[in-house]
């Protein structure tokens, strides 16, 4: 069988025309205009008598209409061509021939008789040549339209990635790189790093696994709250393995044209296979991977479903043994993903990238403060304690915010006070010193925050107070009490939840006890307290109202997506009554505590009025001094001693297990 041999010169020529359509169009237009110009010049010369030769090579001179008539009277003109707006008069022969160009002056009744009298030949000529009329009326508009269409098509092709009107390719939507990020640059997710290290080993040494007949997972799903470092961890895997990293967002596959997303998925995997071993990273995969059951019993035929079907087919179509291509995906909504996407052979491994613990936060702060000039008073451990519950992105923002605060004050180094201020900005919002509050409202806020702080420091299981302030922050907060846990906690006991409710009720109770009237400042406190009591009864089984029956189901752990109601109206009435009674009982207990510490509250309010802020150590000093003076049981000392004893018990149990 004979094979046709390709001509490289011909192929190169075709590529030039395909890649430079606008340049080819411009060259073609210039050639057409030059040919037309030469043709029209020749056609115009044909209008004059042949005895005068080619007018293109003769001298041309512009004169006035009066001068033309004088030349005619003197017999110096041989032929006159009359147009609509101009007159051409020919004089002489050969090299001495001159063409006079005259602007026509209306309709002169004496002009024709004058030429008849002098026996001068004359005629007419069409100034707008038929060819130029066709060119400018028909040909040129078509060329202009064609050029605009080519320009727009080329622009769309570049912006959308190629193909017809940009549909079908994902070159511009896929970020292809070889990251320099290593595992050392990712902190606070040690367990997640351990889970993905074997992927790095497989990409580096696939023979170790193939010789044993092992199969590496084709897909790994990184699950966790926003800002915990899922994308950074995926880049670190590619950086450690030194393989290409193809990253794309799930929403990039969705377009208004059906079939575009599926085509882009094919292109993405085709490019990855060419560069194998490689990693494909799909961020926010829930944009295309939502459960198809939501479309009804018969499914659907929309763009999102077609894209998901193509993704499933592509993951089934390649073998990670022969061409090691690992697909990493990230989401904070794993519960909405389609079951077919999570079955074995596809995304059969899920890695939890959760919010960091105390040590993790400390490590993250160290990583992000590497390039920051830190002062000698910086205590990252204290900052790690203050930032319980924050993700890695929040911690990185705090470090950057502290550097910005130091720069505004023209400091040479970032100090601890800048770090603390950055933490408070992240948690409570921007400080509003310019917001003017009248003295009466300031007094109400002082009693309100003092109530929160005192209940927090004298209640077992409550979080310790780091700072109390009556300076407005954020959009609506006129003051705040910053509570931070003394250790990392993943579970909360019943007494700790009750303590949190007591602390929330402390502000409103203080207003009622010391001011005799309540304000609107406790709205959010009451809402949060109600949610805690409701969750204790409906989710955690911590009440007699429903026993161990779960009344509400949580929809999303990571995004706090609320709950779904699953109980009768009768149970709802009982639940409402239970919440109301529990809140009222706790409110009475809190007011009794505040009355017992009445003088201490007055001291805290006085200090707040003078300094506007109180640190946690100062607050604890005021409470302890009052307890000693009043000869009352030292609830704060008792609470701290009991918690210290519990820590020792935990340490002993950990030592015995090891």
C-alpha cells in the first residue's frame, strides 16, 4: 500500500494562511486596490481622443474657469471634456501636451456657443467610474464585513481557547505549570500530607507498585472548609513529584452551549495524557459534580450533566498504571456530589483538610511570617491561642494585616501589639474610634460587656477572656468580649454548652440588674443562646424533651448550612417550651451571680470607662481581688483549679496509653 508523502512547504504555507487570516486579508485588499487604481487610470485616459495619447504621463495644471475661457478665445485649447463638477481641457501634442483641470461653475449658457464659435471639439466624461462605483457600493462593504467577522472570530478564538467560536477547547481555561511548592510550605495539615505522600511516591517510582500488581487511586478528593489549603496541598503534591500540574475550576466547564463542557473535559485529559505522569486538579468540583438525582427520576440533559458524564467516562478510560495521571479535586460540599463520582475506581479516596489545631496554627503562622520582619516581643504561641477556629487563609491574612499596620506606623519591625490588633480585626472587625457614642450608650455597653466577661471567668467550662473593649468594631458591634479556648477542643460537653449560654445571657442580665432596663444590644446573644439550647435538644440528645431521638439533621458540617426539620407539630410545641424554660432558668442563675459580684462589676465598668479596653489578666486580677475582699468562695480559682486537674488526668491517660 502506497502512502502519500506530505509536502512540508505546502503544509507550512497552509499554517501561515490559517494562523494569519487578518494579514492575508490586508495584503489581498491592497493588491485589489492597486489593480483597480491602475485600471481606472487607464479607463479615464480612454475617454479622451486617441490623438492626445496617455494622459497619465502628461502635465496637469489647475486653472480657473475664467482662464479656461480666455484660452479657448485665444485658440490654445484643442479638446474639452465636461464632467459633472470638473472640466478637462487638452492643449498641445506629445511631450508639450497639457491637461487643464477646471472646477465647473454652474450652467454657463455661453460656454458651449463659445466652443462652437472657435470650432473646438468637446464631449462629456463620467467622473465616478462604473468600476469604482461597483467597488465602493458592493465589493468594499463585503470586504469590510468579512474583515470585521474575521477579527471578531479570531478574538473569540483566543479568549475562549480555540475551536469554532471558541467552543471545544480549554487551553486558555487550564493553568498548566510545574509548581515550586513543597510539603514544607504547607503547614497545619499533617494528616492530609501523610495521605497524599504515597501519590508522590507513585508518580516518582511507579514501577514499585506495578511490579506488585498494586493500583494507585485514580482520583483523590480533598474535602474541607474554605481556606484550609486544599489547592496549596494539591500544588505541593505536584511540586514534590516534579510533574506537570493542570489546574482548572469546575465552573470553567459550564457554558451556554450544550456540549462545550464535555469537549473541554476531553481536551483537558488529552493534554494531561500527553504530559504523563501528571496531575489534574479540579477546584470546586461540586460546580459540575452535583448529584443527578436532583434533576428528577428520568435525569436531565443539561450542560452540567453532560459535562459530569464526560468526566466519569474519562476517569474510566485511562489506566493509572500505564500512564500515571492522578486527578485531584477539591470541594467544601461533599454531601452534594453524585454517587457515581465517589465510587471505587474514580474518586475513591477522600482526604480531610480540616481547620488546624493549636500546633498547626503555630506552624502556619511561622510559614507565613518567614518574609516578615518580626520584633523580639512577638509571641506566635499567644497568637495561635487567640485564633482558635480560624483556617490557614485567615492566619495568612492576619500576618499580612499586622505587617500593614506596622507599615502605617512607620515601624522597623512588626510588634506583638500589631499582631493582636490584626487578630481583633479578623474576629470582630475594624475598630471604629471615629464612631461617636453618647455617654449613656457607652455606659450601657460597659455594663453589658462586663456581664459577659464576669460570667465567663466565674463559670466552669467557659472560654477564658482575652480582652474586653467598649470601642465599636465592625458594622454594628458597639463593644466586644474576646473569648479564647485554653486548649484545642473537638468535642463539647453539656456543661460547656450551658456555660456558653450563660456567658451569652450575661450581657442582657447585667443591663437589667445594674441599669434596671434592657436594650437592643443583646439581640444576637439571645439568638445564639437559643440555637445552642435547640441543638442540645434536637441534635445532641442532651435533654429529656426528645431523649435520644434526633429531631434535626445537619446539612453541611463545613459551611454550617443549617438543619432540616424532621419532627411533628406536637414535638415542636414541646421543644419550644423546653427552650423557653431552659433559657429562663439559666437567666435567673446568671442574674444571681451578677448580684453576688455587684461591686466587682462596678469596678470593671469604671476601668472600662477610663481605659476603654481591659486585658484578660487585668480582668482576672480585679475578680480575684474582689473575691478575697468579700470573703466569698473563689469561683474563678475553683474553676481554674478544676480545669488544671482535668488536664493532668488527660496527660496521665495519654501516658498510660503510650
